[in-house]
């Protein structure tokens, strides 16, 4: 049975990868085919963007002609052109030429100061043609100016824009297409895993269990209905046979009465009117809705500090920088407070109801966040969102762990983290693009819709079962005090876990988006840059986890990861601008891939007595709870540093904090008498 399940899982994984590869190839081909038409459309689109200003000037000149004023001797035209250019920063120059092509009025340096392209540009102004053309560094758009009766042309109006803007638009468009392609690949892989599990994995496992039960004389349970047209098509035939057998058994029961049980001893049938169903759970049934909900909430990552800025008022009595970081800190605090109790709710409600309720709370929170009118509203609704988010997070983690064999527990957690960061980076990237085109509030409304969709998926595909196994013990202050009194636990938590979360929220979620926006990047560009962190986690985390388990030197990995995170914060000193921030984000992702994953293994390795006394689940919950203090403190520390020392001061301050805690972490384990080869080997 185990061998068959393993073979089925391998088959569905290969089918998912094959389907994803075909989808990627199709998306890439579509992108390449769409690029030329989009490129050709950018220049006319830019020309059309100044049409309103051009029409306004043309109507002004036509009005002067209607009044009988000579076209070549008008007063105040140059001042009007200056005003129009001031109201439209994209316009570099405005030139009005007569019917002979002689420039009469103009505004802008290209009109006043001859340049290298002066001859070609003035030749263009002399042409009596409507349309746009690139002349040297300029995109020149010509509009014909008709007289008041529309009979004869008075001249032409030339509107100049920088040709480099066209190149920038094309480059931005290319980056957006590439971003969408990457996100489509990640999303398609998660969705196809779910579809393959529903079409191949789960039906095969359920069918095998049904046949095994039938072979043992149990004909009391049916297989679930098929909705995808895969292997589940066999279910209808199997269910028809089971239904027929139960109908015959029911008739025999009525005819034979008490003798029925003796006649069919060893065989099991269901009672009349019942239809018990045999479900086969699959990890991928949770992966897809979990990915979808993380994706939904992460749509606002790249622009949330900018959204909060619209609620700032000096009347609140706190600085602007602290105001921008406060909703993030409140979210992280509510999330941290909800997580220990979320495990208890999951145990009592079951995975299906717990996830659905958590996704529902998250959906309501996102919806109300989009409708917020004041900072108080925003803080309240983000706290509500965090409670639902925490319930979903714990439920998904527990479900994946309980449906993964003990021999593959590390792989199951790696799968959980990969799904989390894939959803996070995909949401941040797509959210930036959507915010540029739709705005902040519509993007948040879309987040709410996706959160609701995640709840619907779980309600539809997850079985109505409660978690099995031992009952989780209630959380108590005694457990927290016991762990905090354990010196290795305290060192790992305070000097490794919390500083890593300070860097994550203080730098990645708060400071980086604001700084990138201040550098003139669009919100879609901010989302693309933030993708680097998640990509680094997805790429390096499985490799590092395997290497750390193989070498058994978890302490070294935590130390190296801490120093690497500090180095990432100082990268901006050597490479300024957007590229420097992108490099810092990438390095931080690599550092956290090295140093964050081994932290829990280090707890299990060096705090065995304390963990055994409070319980593994409770110890993990307390560790995660205390770790989230870094999430809360990160935006507050970053906001204070920005207010005092500007953005670079915040980078250096977070880097210095990480460097100091990493040094103390390493020295603490050395001082505790660890082996020279591994300073993180701690006796409990």
C-alpha cells in the first residue's frame, strides 16, 4: 500500500511538472508574440497622452482666428504654452508653426536653445503633417490647427516628449511581462499540484483503500464523486456496485431478520438511508488554498506603507515614520498573539473548519482594510486580518505535518515554507503591478476576493475530520517561564530568532518599499525588487536544510546566517540606489535561508529536557510566539531610525543590531564551553 502510494505521488509530481513546463513554454511563446505589438503601441499611446493639452491649445488659437486676430501676431501665446507645459511635466517643448512651417511661438529649451538635432527638428516643424516621429532624443507629435471654419490650415502645433521615456516604458513593460511569467510559473505549479492530486493522487489512494476494504468484507463506504474527470471516473462504477450490494443486503435483512447477521457473518454493510464516504487526504489539498491566501494578503506588501501614508495626520501626536510602521507592527503583534491559541482552535474545530474560519476572518479584514477611513480603522481591521492569518498559518502547518510521514518530516516543512514564500513573493510582485494600474483600494478588494476563494476551496475539497493523535495541552505561563529559564533557549531566541525577524519586517516590509519609492521607482518595480527575497529562500533553503542536517552543525549555520544578514544591510554603502537595495534584499534572503531554518533544529538539539517537559508542540508554539516580537519591533525600530538618520541610517542601524547580536550569539555558545569545532553545541 505504501509502495503504491509512493508511486502514485511520483506519477502526479511528474505530471504536474510536465504540465507546468508546457504551460511555461506556452506563456513564454505568448509573451514573445505579444511583445512586438505592444512595442509598436507604446509610441502612439504616449502621443495620445498629450492629446488633451494639444487640443486645448488648438482651440485657443481657433478662438483667436474667429475673433479676426492675425495668427502670426498674437500676444500671450508663449505664456499660455509655458503654463500648459508646467501643467504637463511629460511635455518638453511646445512649438506653434505657421502654414509655411516657420516657428512662431514656443516654450521649452528645445525651442529656445539650438542643439545637435536642431536642423532635423526644425525640418520636422516645417512639415505640415499630423502624427508622431522620433527626432534624435525627442518624440515629436504634430497636430494640425484649422481655422475657425475648418476650411484651411493655420499651421501646426508640435508637442515634444523625451524619446527615452518610450524606452523606459518599454523596459517597464518588459519587466512586468517577465514578472507575470515568473509568478504564472509558481502559481501554475501550485495549482497543477492540486489538480493532479484531485485527478490522480487522491482518487487512486481512495480506490485502493476501497478495494482493500472490500477484500476484507467491508462494503459500507462509498468513494467521493469525481469532479475532474481523472482516475476518479472509476468511482461511479465502484459506487454502483457498492450501492447494489447494500440494496440486496437491505432486502435480505428485511426478509431474514435476526438470521441475517448469522448468514452474512464477517461482512459489513451500511444502514438504510446512510451513505458514508471514504476520503483520502492529500497534502496538496491544503497547499493550493494556503498559497492562494498568502498570495491574497501579500498583494499589498509592496505598497502598504504608502497606503498607510494617506491616513497620517499630525493630530495623532506621533511622527510620520512611526505612523507608517505602526499598522505592520500591530499586524505582527496580533498574528503572534493568535498563533498559540490557533493550534488549540485547530484541534477542536478540525482542519477544514479552522482554515475556512481563518480564511473568512482574513477576507473580512482585507475587505474592511480597503474601506478604512481613519488610522484607527486601519489598525483595527489589520488586527482582525492578522487573527485569521494566524489561524490559517497554524492550520496549514499542522495539516501538512500530520499528512507527512515521520521519515519525511523535514521535507514536509520545506514544502510548507516553499509554498509560503512562493505565495508571498508572487503576491508582492503582482500587487505592485495592480496598484500601479488599479490603485491601492481596488487591489485590497481583489485580495479579499482571493481570500474568500481560498475558503471555498478548503470547504469543497477537505474532508470533515478532526486532527487525530494526542490532544494538545493548554498553553500556560509556567511553560513559558520554564523555557525562558533555559539558557540555550534564551540565547537562540533573543540573539538569533528575534534579530532575524527585525531585519525581515524592519527592512524588507517597511524601509525597502519606502526607500525604493523615494528613488522614483514605480510600485510594480518595488514589487519586482522585493521578489528577490522569496526567490532566494525558495532556491537556497532546501539545499541549506539538507546540508545542515547532513553536517549536524546547526549552530554554525545560524551564526553565518546572522553575519550574512548584517552584511546585507551594509550592501547599500557600496552600491547605492535601486540596484543596491535589490542586492541587499537578495543577500538577506540568502542569509535567512542559511540561518533561520536551523534555529528550530538547534532548539530541539540543545533544549531536549525543557522541550520534553513542556511538549514539542508547546515549545514550538512558544518559540514562534517570542520570535514574532522581532516582527513587531522591526517597523518601530526602522521608523525611529529613519526619523533620526534617514533611510541609510535605518539600513546601517538594523545591520549594526544584527551584527552585534550575531557576535553575542557566537560568543555565548563559545563561552558556554561548546566544542571548538562547533560553537553551537550546547548541553541542555
